[in-house]
């Protein structure tokens, strides 16, 4: 039976520290996403973009948490709530949701929607931990908080719109870490989260690491949410991202990782985030995003 993929654009830059990432969904589509998905043997179904007011029209300091700091929290809640409904609806319709960011704060909606009626695991391909909270964040940018929000960690405990009840820390694997804040590092050490750094990939190889990550995220779950931040790759491969960190995975390692995910047949939902066309070179990062999405959905060389 041919798989159908519903493309849902979430053109936000509320959670980011640099403008332009809200144009990511358009750039990814323009780079040939539909054709890449067809080449992967799936049927693309484009649901368009969520209506997202421009950041210039909003006050980032409205509706602050009781403690700490989080910019555009009201707007993030609005987008996350709509996106969660769209992701859950796609799954209820028997199709695979593919969310196009926007900044990584959109993962809150993806996680909540994917975990609404199921126990899920999450595999996080990212240079960063995304485990800050309003009281630990050095910047107030919510794109550094979505995994903490989904897991209901600390300040996010009991925040219904942000919590993914079907996601537990023991079913989360972060892959390719190379930039963590002190609070994130301590959280990983003291919880059931599983983390693989770039050093693990260097020592063991990408396929072994992803195989182990999949063992974690599929253990007792109904499926897996895959979160792909393009800053996971080395900036030489993906220059169009807002928070580049040197020393990331190579082009071939990234494809191998997503091909390994596809072979597991465990993926329930997928998001591709943090493509910033303003910072990109000839839409190179957006093109890479389309290729990696296709690999995650089953495209192979033979």
C-alpha cells in the first residue's frame, strides 16, 4: 500500500534568535520537496501553511511564565495548539505528517499531536539538546525548549498545551549533540534520557549509534517521532541555519542515519526545521532538507 505524506507548513520564527526561518517551508517546497517524496515512492499531499502572524505584529514579552523568561510564549502556544491538531488529524486519517519549520519551537505541536492517542518515542537529530526551560534558558528563545516542553520538565510541568502525555524520557534519544548548556547537561545526566554525542558517532559510526537510538525509542512504543534540525549537519553542508555549530555530521552520515530510520519502519511523524533562506547559499540547505526527508521516508540508491 502506497504511503501518503501530508505536508504541514509551520512558518514561525517566534522561537528563534535570527529572522528569516519563517520562510523555511517555502524554501523547502521550492527546492523540490514534492518531487523528492515521489521519488521515495510516497504520495505527497500538501496541506499548506498554518496561519502565523508576523513577529513584528506581536509583543514578545506578553504572557510571560510565572518564573523565568520565554519570548513570544503566547504566539508559540497558539501555533503549537493548531499544529498539534493538524498532526493528530493526519495520523487519524492514516497518513504520515511531515511538518516543515520554521524554528524548532514547532516541535512542541508536533510532539503533542503525535502523542495524543499513542505512546511514542522521539529521536532528536540536533546539535543542541533543546532541553532548556524559562528558568534555565540563557536567551529566552523557545526553539531551545521544545523537548523539555514536550516532556513536561520543570517549569513546563502541567502545561497542557505543551506536554506530550504519550512521551516518556526513557523513550527519547538525542543523536549528534555538540552544544549543550550546563542545565541541559545536568538534566541528561540525571534523567532517563539517552544521548549520543558527535564523539560517539566518531568512535562508533553513525549506523551503530542510530541503531542503538532506535532500540531506545521503539521500546514499548506505538511509533516514533523524528525531529530533524538542519543544524545537526556541519555548517559546510548546511550553511542556512540560525545556530550553526562546527563539527556536525557529514552529508553521507546524515543520509545514512535517515535511511536507517526508514528501514526500521517505526517512524510515525517527521519534522524538518531551522532552514533559514536568508542565511543559505543558493538554497543549498533547503535542497538538503528535501533529500533527507526523502531518505527518512524510504528513498534508497537501489
